[in-house]
C-alpha cells in the first residue's frame, strides 16, 4: 500500500482500470462456471436415475423368471456410456444377479452390499441405488456408479476460457487506460506540475495549460478545475502584490515612526536643558526674593508674587521631570541605582513631604506597617517617587474630611519574604471600571475638559507603572465611583535580575 501511494496518478489510473476489469471478468467467469458445474452434476444425477429406471424395468422379466443370461445381456447397455464405471443388479433377496464393469476403469471396485435407496454426488463420482418394483412388489434393486469426467472437462475448459478472456481484458483495459489518461490524468498531472512550480519558485504568474478536451461533455469537470486553479493563482498573485505593497508601506511607516521617536527623544533632551536652565534661574531668584536675602522688599504684595513665582516654577520643573522620566522609561533608557532601603523610612519621608498638602485638604493619613520588614533592593529616589505619585493622587482626589490609608504586607515565607505588597486606599471620588485602563495611558485623564476640577498632566500612574515594571513589580487598581480607590503595588524584595553592581 505504501508503495502504491508513491506511484504517479497515471500509473494508479492504469492499475485501477486493469484491476477492476480483471476482477469483474474473473468474478463473472467464476459465477458462470459454478452455475455450469452445478447444472452438469444435477443433470448427470438425473440421467443416472432415468437409466436406472429404464434398465430396471427391462430386467423385470429376467428377475421374475430367474434368467441370468437375459439380465447380463441387458446390463451391457451401459457399455455405450463411457462415464458408467459399474452397474449391479440384485434379486429380491439382495444377492448379486448380474453386473457390468467398465473395462477401461479396472479399479472401478466391487458391487456394494448396502441396498438402501439413494442418489449421491461425491467429489469425483455419482451413484444411484433404486429398487425394481413389479405390481407393488419389490423384486430387486439396481445400482449405477458414474465418474464426473465431463464435469472435470467442463471446468478445465472454463479455466482456459477465463485465462483467455482475462488476457484479452487486460489488453483492452490497458488500451482504455491509455485513452483515458489523455482526458483525465494528463490535465491533473499538468495541474500538479504547475502547483509544484509555484510552490518551489513562489511565482504566481504561472498558469496551467488550458484543457484540450473542452468540447467534450465528459471533460466539463476538468475544465472547471483547470479554470478555477488558474483563477486561484491569479487571485493569490494579486494578494501577494498587495501584501508586498502593504509591507513596503508598513516599513516606511515604521521608519517614519522610528525617525519621529528619535526626533522626539532628541527634542526632549534639548528642551529639557533649555527649560531647566531658565526654570532653575526663576526658582532661584524667586527664592531670593521670597526669603528677602538682600533686604526687605517693601510691599507685601511683591512678597506674595515671589512665592507664587517660586511655587509655579517648582511645579513646572516637576512636570518637565515627569515627562522626561516617562519618555526614558518608555524607551528603556531609564537607569536604576539599586541599593538597600528601609521601606518604612521611605513611607515616612513620603508622608513628611505630603503632610502640608494633606493638612490643607483636611485629609487624614493613617499607616499600617509591620514592626520589622526586610530591606528592599531598589532605587531609593524612584521608590519614593512611586509612593509620592500614588499617595498624592489619593490626597488630590479625596474631598475634605476624607481618609488615606497606607498598609504594607509581605508574601512568601515569614523568615524570607519574596515580595512587598503596598496598598494605598482612599475615600475619594473613585473611578468607573471602564475608566481604569484610561488612567494608565500616557497623558490620559478621566476628566480631560479645560474646566476640569482636578489639575494634572495624567503622567503619574503611567510613570508609576513603568517604574514598578522596571523593578519587576506590578500595579493593580480597584475602584468604585463615589466610594474610593484601592491601589495595590507588588514589588519583589530582590529583583529577578540583580544589577551588575549588586551581582
């Protein structure tokens, strides 16, 4: 079977046609032969029964008058039938009265002693035992045995006929297969060769040759197959061309995006220097005026203006720093300086920085910190920046009289925890579930109108998420509109990949 699968469709078609024709002829010949043999054997048995009746009737007088010479003469009638091997005539007592044995069959045997009436067909012989009756009185029996040479000759003859017909059918079927190949296998082989060429060379401009037998009715399916195959190649070629064009356009768009990204990075680097220099000067001079280092200003209004200038400059510098940090984090160029830090001290420093803002908004900040915590390997300034961004958001979006709670737990074995879990909860305005993904987008804000109530650039959460990811951590937000927000930050005690300085 495996070898048959490797041959070509032309050879398969030839083999199938020849095999089908041969099997059909053999089955037909076999069926006819079986029927013929059965008929011959039944006819032979019928003829023997008829002969036994006729010869038995002729021997009635011989049996009644005990004339063995007449009986022997009557039994010679079987000499004219070459198939009869022996014939035996018995009297009413079952004794052998007369017999006939074929001289050409010396091994025909003796007369049987079983006188039971029977008509039997053996493998090579047939026998008949019939009673001889006169006036309803059994006066004897007659036995005939015959060979089946006529049947054997018939079988031999049928074998020769079957062999001859099979050879003839093989020749005819082979010629028929050659004729069909021009109309069936040739177009299919053409399609296969075309498909192989397309697969090897990736050339979709190749087409299968039109089918030559278009005008014949029986070839309609092959015409449709060839035309459909060529149409498919045409469509694939067009799609391939469109795909190549789209790839070119995508590559151009990618190059343009990379160029824009490089231009943005270059612009951010330049603008940071250009903005920070005058801002530092503004903050510095406003601080001198605010602290009246060179003497009293005079009018109290000028002192208030200098404080506003200093506050606005500091706020603008923080925004610029956040923009630069986010750009570096997205580009993967934000370096971290790892060191061992005490988480509780970092939280306390964060609260110290934000205490004035919390008091101004009448916000109560509570903490739930374990007495002993392992040191955290992280960037100190970036970790404090993470805490400041999240806690300051909680304060900003919590109305007066609200609460902000900071809690820390650990994950892993008690003696050697693997992660810190820092949770910041507030009783603020909260967010809808659909707004949470937007809060993590760069410059994304839930309330983005010009007259929005809460100010901000929308970079706090995206930057915090990037900083946590750089530390190998994660951030999750659970919020309910009008109820409050819970921010859950998970950060490993030791980064998965230690920095080179700590390795």
